[in-house]
C-alpha cells in the first residue's frame, strides 16, 4: 500500500495539471467574451472615447467631462456655480449628472460609484435630503467628504461618478 500511495503522490501534480487545462481554457474563453462585450459587442477591444459638450473640446482642456471605455462611463466632478443653498446646488448637480449619463446611453440607475465633495460637512443632511432616491432602488456605493479648502467656483457640492451603459 505504501508504494501505491507514494506512486499516487508522485503523479498527483501531473494529474492536477491535466485536470486544470479544461478549466483554464473555459476561463480564457470567458475572458475573451468579456473583452468583446466591453467593446460594445463588435469584436473590438474597448477604447477610450471623450465626449465633449457640443462635440468639440475647448482649446486647451484641463480634463474631460465624460469619458467612456467600453461600457464604463466616467463623469468628472460637476458643481453648481450660482447663488443658492445646498439643496438647490445638489439638485442642479444631480440633474446635470443625469443629463450627461443619458447623453452617452446610461442612466442614474446604472451608476456604480459616486463621490460627493461638500464645501462644509454641516451640509451633509441637506445634501442627503435631495440625493436620496435619485439613483433608483439599488443605488451604487458612495463616498462623501468635506473638501478642506472648499470647492472651486463657490459651489457647495461637487459630485462625480462611474456608471455602466
């Protein structure tokens, strides 16, 4: 019996390697399917696309407002640069997020990740009153912070997000 067990133990790595080949082949095929699906189903690898308001970038852009990569959508931070309280600013920013998402074939319900930057943490409850329910029954994950030196342009809130199409 000892020799049978020793023989088995010597051959076990080879048996495990042979058994793993079908699993590896299946995983490789699934990964290829994922790449094709991320490339919008055209058999191409996904590529970065920048979406500019009006279709043309400004002369010297500092950042892109909306970028897609396959079915992923990345929106840069949107603020509200007008006089108003946190509720008015949050409502404006969320409407702009919605408009930008829909322009590239996504929606608020397809948002995976949201970052909220507050000018003052005291505005947290007011922001939440307007924010609640805007991303559907299954909202994405969220991080909220107060920016130490404030938000550029006198906005009380800035929000960015990542979504799928």
